[in-house]
């Protein structure tokens, strides 16, 4: 059962006794008039005063008790709100008669959320604190917090019980505050560039917009299946057909794939589409975007990431086929035919599906030998047409597309291309994708006849790009698992009982 733990039972009993004594352990009458951060800032001058206190000032602060030292006639505690930590001094003689002995000493514990009023003073050790003259219990915590000095180190518990992780590990909150700023700055950057933010469907009649396995749901009223969106691309390009010239969407995508350090079944991205532009224009705006983020987040352009130093003043461009030899070390003669690539991969004890086409095999070479070596920001360009079903062919070489992917620290951060706006070519590409699906490629793109029809009305020359927000935040916060930048990452289900046993061990 949820509350079988003996420590929880003890706290439940205290909450009951408080109610019987006339104290509401879940009060809803907060009078807070400042945050801890503001309190510390506005009273910083107290340390310079002769008496190091000012009883004419009065403040009411609220927060969770993180440390409590109860003594005979007085106690010290540390409380924390979202903005910071403050030391509170509670003396018996400054509170209502017998309140300290009957209510405070017996019932207040670490984890409780309280509200105290009082004046600022500086302790003998030089710490700006609050001398309490009023005390209110706002919320009685019936589950005890993990032991303070070790906190929660078990990542499984941290991810499954993010609320507990946020309570115990203050630095975790900073990661998610930065994430929020990144999303806000991203929105502002594109709005300042003249883009319009839009919203497109989350449930699609056809799984499309990228090569990936979809999640399937069912619409009861219509009696049909729907697919959680893989990407918003095809709807955003419909808007370009309709006459909008610069649109973007920041939202969730869903892909029914494995979970690892860089993949979660649902993730956040921005996709934007820009009429009368090419993928080369997107390279330029991407550089501007990173410069904008770094300036507003006050980040150094030589950014540490694990053992690496990433130079964000050193953006590079290199065609995919060229990267196989110059970066991946693959002999040039092993990159140009299916047979040569398969033979080379086999010589490295890497097995591949024999039915892959040339472009897919070149993609295998890139994934295996190049990707993880791309540390500084690198635009890999000129992707084979076989692995770019929605990208425009290069006019001079129809075997490649006007596409790039941006890699940083060995990971893909963005994908972009000059959009295919020839409806006949698009129809042919979809048919090729359907043939690949018939041959066992369960991530191949579905036929989307409505999108082909939309293109038939004419879409202006357009460039489009998607940027993975989660991986970007990982990069900017020096986190190495996507679960560390998602408040509630996908987790393998376990029984509540086994989960509680793990938590009991941590307590």
C-alpha cells in the first residue's frame, strides 16, 4: 500500500493530532509578501549596520524546510523556495504562549512547507537570516525526504519521481529553467525574423513528415485509426502553399522507437519554413540563431561538453560523400557502389541488410564512421536522394539533394533542405517509399495523396528546417542523457511496490 512505511505513518499521526488541536496542516491562507531572493537582496545592507538587525522591517516568506535544528528555547532552520534558501531563527518567547513546545517542537519536520514572518538580522557567523515572530504550517509533508547529505543519486528514482529530484537537487531546476529560456528565446528569434507561429494537428490520418515508426491511436467517433505525429512538416508546407511565407511551430513529435541517451518516444522540436529561400539561407540563419542564444544565455563560444571543447565560432560545411573519406577514413573506392560498400562494412564485421539501396548504404557508412567525429558545429550537405524523400534534387546532380544536417558533439541537432515542390517528383518519391515499405522498411514514408494534391496548386520555392530542442538543451547544459533535460522522460513501467522499495532504501 502507498502509506505502509512506518515513517509515513508517524507523520500521518502528527497531521491528525494537529487537526485535533485546531491547527490546519493544509492551510490555504498564505500571506507571503516577498520571495527569498528578494528578501536577501533588499536586506543585504543589514550586514553593514552596527546592530546588524532592523526590527522596523517586516517580511513574510514561505518555503519548504530543508534543514531543521531544534533546541530547547530556540531553533534554526533553512527553508527554500524557487528563488533561494533562507535561514530562519525561531525563538520560544517570540511566538504565542506554549506554541513552540506543544506545536512546533513536536510536529514540525524537514519537508514541511511553512510560512514565517519576522525581521532581518545577521547572525554571529555573518549569515543574513530572518528572526521569526509569526509561524504558520502551510503543508504537512507525510513522506519524509531522502537523507540530506546524499540526496537522490539513483537516476531511476530521479527520473521516475522528478518532483523529488527537484526538491533534493536544486541544480536540476536550473537545467529546466535554461530549457524554458531556450524555448522562449527561440520563439522570440523567429518572431523577430518575421516568422508566424502556427499550430498543426497532433493526430494525423497518415504517418508522415519523416521516416519513423508512428504511434497508433483510435478515434472512436469516426471509427478510424489516427497516428500521433512524427513531424509537422507536411502541414506546415501546406501553409506555404496557402500563401504564408514564413511559419514555425514549436511542439511535440512522437516516434515509436527505442530509448537511449539521445532518443525519447516524445520530443520537442521547432520546425520552420521560409518561402523564396534555399538551404544555404538556412545555414546562415542557423548560425545567427546560435549566436542569438549564446548572447542571451551568456554562454562562452568555446563551450565545454563533457571532455570536449566545442568552438561555436568554427561552423564548417562538408558534403556527405566527401566526409566519408576525409573524416571517416573510408577509401574513396568503397563509397560509390553497393557492392563496394557492403564489402567494406563486412570487412569491419558490420552486417547490413542486402536490400538497402546505394544512398541508404552511404548513410550507413556515415552513421558508422563519421557522425561521432563531428565535434565542432558541422553542416553535412548533399545527401543522397534515396534517404531524402522530401528534399529538392540538386539541379546539377539529380542524385543528391539540397539538404544539410547539423552535427555538434557527435550528434545530429538539425535537419534542413530546400523543399521539393515538384508534385510529380514528390509522387514518384512517395511511390519509392511505398516500395521500400513493401520490402520491409517499417520506417519508410507513407503515400500522402492530399499533400501531393496541395503541391499541385503550386508551392513557392521554400526552405525548411527542424531543430531538436531536447538535444540542443543537452548541449547547452552539458547533460549527456536526454532524460536529464525532460521533466518526465519515458520509463519502463514497474510495479508501485518495487518502486517504493527503492525509495525506502534511499530514505
